[in-house]
């Protein structure tokens, strides 16, 4: 018996529902002032209804499942044929700029306190337009979706002077080629092919930003310092924008490192500190285009040469400038050591050359086998990173030849033995050879023993006449070979 009653009630409800006509939802547009959907529908007979119920697929709502159809508004007006959805039911609202919003409309009748509902109208979705900028091709692709009955679409660009028609199409996509970088806004209007209170509907407004990739906030190489003979330490500052372009570190035109995130600190590279190197940071877009670069930095390379002229000896130093930082570089401080460990500052120099006189070491016969030098430059008032940095050169090792004590004249008849013999005093030698010639190229004397000097006699054993004679000295010291030419006067 209970089953029969249930079946009877079910047939009654169906019969009553059938007596409420179904609305003809025919369009869902977007009101761009409020950025909310607007629904339009038709109703063949309004005599038997009291109003309409608007249902929407809910997303991100409170108390309902995502993607389910729920009531958002009741319109107690049987003459209504449109509805602007500004509701915030379930703590959410329609967002036609983020997705295609979907609706159905239901009519209802209120009979003795009981509501009787029609069936659902067809489900329609708003025209959802999105703009995708391809930075590699520098084109904007417009795509839109809807399930409404559309005859054609008209694409507009929204400009300060008003909408500008771009194309009329039956397709649901369009590629736009912007001429200049900037912000571009678009809207699509659709001409309906069905009967509806309106002839056209429109999409949401979509926009795209075009132009170059966002440049790094900071690419900076503050300084380059040696770490021994085979490595260099670079002080890097890399501050990237949100799109995180790839940053490459280049040395002498070759890529040696990559950075895909911010970096601040010292970065070590394998490179000879005694060779001149150039470094630069370059940022690349995802398309492979170079969009920014840092300053060009280089290490300070110190070189020098030992010079001796008679009793005068000096080391001539030269180096390249530290001139690529954002701050101010003071003087170049020159440091010197005789053992490679205990350095003393010689002087502060504004130029990039300096001559170190060694006479004091020669006069005391304390000239070591190796001399050590380096340059220190200090930066201050850096306008980019507000930090100071000291930059050093490589350590230069100078190996001077043995000290030469060369007389410029002899008197073979002098009472003083040291004045009668032409003998060159050398320290730290491995081999020795000297030849004395007269002005005609005839050999007067030859020896490979530094202890044996020339006593002013020729090959025949007789004293040579008063004149200027010439000598060629060859010797080897610490694995290096030297050749020295000079003259000696014979007087009586």
C-alpha cells in the first residue's frame, strides 16, 4: 500500500511540474562594468508562474562541493527576462574573467505555500576570453569558449579612443600582432543565431602585456681576486625579476657558469691569475635572446722586468687598472717581500707603473734570489651595493740575475792588485765564460773560470796598448742563461 501511495505522489509531482513551463535560457553575456554575468531567457507563458530560480555551477564556495549546480538567486517576478549575477552566495561570486560561468534557469509556482518547479533550462556558459602573449614570436593569441548558439564573433581591441574592430570570424581564436610594447585589452562580441531578448552578447575583457622581457634588477661584478695561481674569486651580485631569466657568466667570450636564481657573494673560477681575463654576466630570455648584461670586469695582472745598468738595478712594474666598479678606486698600494711571506708596503701609487730601485740591496750584497710583489687596490663609495672591496693582483716573482761587479778600467802596472786585473764578480752562478776582444775583433783573453781575470796581456803574453777593449760575458744561474756585453779601458 505504501508503495502505491509513493508512486501516486510521484505522478502527481510530475503532473504539477509539467504544468510549469520551462524557461528558455538563450544567452549569457558579461557586464564589463561590474565584471559579472548577465542572463537572458524567454518564457512562452507567464500566467502560471510566480518567478524564477537562478542556478550556477559553484566554485570555491562554502558548504558546497566544487563543480556542483546550486541556487544563487530567486527572482519573484514572472515578467523578468534577465538577471545580473552580483550575488555572493556560499561566500563566492561569479568570476567571468577567470572562467566560463555556467547557468540554468528554473521557473516556479507558489500554490498554497507549496512551490512547484519547472524542469531545468538548457545549461549555457558565458564567453570566456583569454589573451596569451608569446614573447618569442611577440604575438598575442586570443582564445575564447562558449556553448551558446553563435552566428559569428567580432573581436575588438579596447583603446583610449574606444573599441577598435579587429576581425569578424566564426572561429574561436585569433592571433594579434602588436606593433609596440605595452598593455593591450580585448573583448569579443558574439551575434546570436537564436531568438533571445538580446541580439548580441560579449565576453569578459582580457588583457596582455607585451614588450621586452623584464630585465634583471642587478647584474654586477664588483671585483676579481686571485686565489693562488690557478683560480680567481669573483664578487657577484645577481638580483632577478619574478620571471627568473637565465644568467650566464662568461670568461674571455666563453660561457663558464649559469645562474637561475639570485646570487650574492664570491664565485670561484678556474683561471690563471697571471693571465689577463675578462668577465661579464649576461641575462637571456626563455627565447634565448640576450636582454641585459653586467659591467665587464677583469683581474689585475702585475708584470715586471729586472733591469741592471752597472751598479744601478731596479724592477720596473706595470699593471692594468681596476676601473670597472661602481665606486671610487683610490691609490694602488705596492707590496714587496724578499721571502714571499713577509710583505711590506713600498708606496701608494696613482699610476699603473712603478720602478723599484734595488741599490740599497746591491750595496749591502743582500739581493735575494727571488723578489715578490703584488698590488692592492681599494674601492669605496660603491653606488650599487654600498659595500667596499679590496682587489689584489697576482703575486709577481722576479728572479734577478747574479749581481755583477764590473770594473770599467784596469792598470796592469798598478801597485794595487785589484786594479791590475779585470775580474767580474758574480754570485750564484752555475756556469761562466768570458771573452775579451780588441777593437778589431781579435781575442785577447778567454776563460771559463770566474776566479781567473785578465791581466791586460794578449795571447803573446805582452801587455796590450792603452785602448778600449770589449768583452762578452755568458753565464747561467738558477737554470737561466744570461749574456752581457761591455767595455773595459786599459790605462798605464
